[in-house]
């Protein structure tokens, strides 16, 4: 358990680890490319290590002797079947990306995870891969891992992704599509959630030499046959990780600058600072980084966070210290993350005395400028984003403690060391 120390002032400049989302996409592209790639500024965390180990099991050589600069010897799209099942913990991104990658292996690939991963749906991705001729099965017949993929290559042609509720399904298909036997087309049925993550995938693909994208005016993506080219690739700082420090400035009325989160950014979560600006903060952003200066009084806002769900918990904590109602909407997909984040955030904020109303796809937080709130022992549900976002409340409220705080290793192994920079401002 980690007790949080309240502070009276914050004035900090810092860097955050590399983007988890970009690291995983670039790692897949480099692994499938021909030749050696150098990935700079990578995130070395539990999640990225799961994916790295999985790619090694598929025959990709990865030198990570320098933890922030990985050398990847690409396989040119020719993978081998592993000798043992591939275990990915509760890494949803890696599980979804690797499900498609495994179709390029020359034999069966079994993908497993922890108990929570076995509850996270992947059936729409499975059906889309079957449309490309891939033999794939959910071992329990429930559309969730464990999965067995019989790697015999990808036919390509047209397939349909039955839902866009997880952008990771589409990103998974896009990343392997250049290695299909025919030009690959993907039609997406229904609304595509978290579209910035798809744009990120397309940007990484372009950086590695594959030009793909949507058909204008249609929910259909076309990817030409070809392959990735090895290259040196710089990964920007993680916008989701940066949100906790930028939000601290808002909550405590201080100033925080994140020096390795450029504007413009590939990450949709970089738009979090625009929400803070709407609440009353002063925001400055350029290619050198982003800075937030808090206001004497924050006010509630309405925020559709369908495209940046990972920072919804951060905004929910900020909302507790604002005046008036903050409505966080269009976030039903938070229920199938590492935990049911809508339910978890509702319970933990209420534990501190925050008035929260939970809906199926939304949460409404009635802020009173932080008045009437009290300390409490926060449960994390083994979810890194619950731990990091709820820690922010302790910067204003005495007596906040985080149980199971080690779960931050999933995406931000040294979070508590960097968070100490904020606590040292008292």
C-alpha cells in the first residue's frame, strides 16, 4: 500500500516513458519488416515485454540490451510456429495485434492470458480473419482467449469487421494486411470507436513504408500487398501517462510541463489538455512539449471521450475538484478494459465522498471544488490506470492510500518515482 502526500504547490518539468500504443505497433511493423530496425524511446514495461517475448517465440530477434533503444531483426513476414503457448497476461493490445500476426506463422499458435483476458471479447476480430481464410478458434467457444490460430498465411481480399467497438481489432487487421496474398480490404460495420488509435496505426505503417487508408466517404480500408521496410524510428512520450502529471497541475493549481509529448502528436490522448483548457486551465503546446497551468477555480464540462477512453479515469478525478457537473460520455468500451473501469472509478471516487452517477456508457461527477472529500484506501482492481488516476486525489485530500500499487508496472514501471517529484512540492 502506498500513502499519497498532499502538496500545496506544483512546479515541475519532466519526461514520461515512450508511448505504449506506438511502441507495440512499431514493434510489430519492425518484426515483420525485412532487415534491422532501431526503435528509439521505447516503453520498457510489463505489457511491451509480453509482446516482445511473443515475437521472439515466433522467430524474431530483438536486442534490448539498451532498454530505450531496441534493435529488431525483421523476418520479412515469415514467422515460425512457437514450441509452447504464448502467454500475454492481461495485455489486450498485444493479444489482439498478435492474433492476426500469428496467422503468418507456419503452424499452429496458441495464445493465452490471465483470468481477466479470458473474459475480454475478441470474436469480431476472429470472424474478420476467417473472412481472409484464417483458421482460428476460441478454445472455450465464448469468443474470448485462449485462442488457437493455425498459421497458413492470409488470403486477403474483402472481409468485414462486424463492430468498431475496439479499434484494436481494426489495427490488428491493418498491420498484417500488407502480407496477404491479395490486396486486402476491410469493411467496418457500425461506429468506429477510438479512431485516433487507427490513425496512429496507419501512421506507423506509413513510417515503415506501407501506404494504406480508408476509402473516402466509406467505412472501408484498403491495404496494398507489399511489406514493411526496416528503419530507425523515434517513439514519442506516452500521452496517457502524461495525463496524470498534467492533471496534477489542474488539481493543485500549479504548473507541469511534459517535455517529450510533442504537438502535434500521433496520440489521440494528447487531446486531454484541451479538456483541461475547457475546465479553465492555461495550456501551452508545441513540438517541444505540453504545459498546463492550473486555474484558481475549475468548472465542470461535458466530454465525449469515445476517442480517448484511457484518460477518462484521469478526467473523472479532476472533475471531483471542479465546480459543477462533469459528464463523461460514450465510454461503454471502458467496461472491457483491464477491469470494468466505469464501475471501478464510480466505486473508488464514492469511497472519497465524491458524488458520482454511473450509467451504462457514461459517468456524471458532481464537483464541489474538492469540498467535503475525505481520505480512503483505494482498490486498484489490478488496473494500472485506476491506480495512477486515483493517486491524483491524494495530492489534495489527506489520507489517500493506494492498495496494489505495483500494477503500474503494466505501462509505467517507474510511475511512483516520477510521482514523487509532485509530492516533493509540498
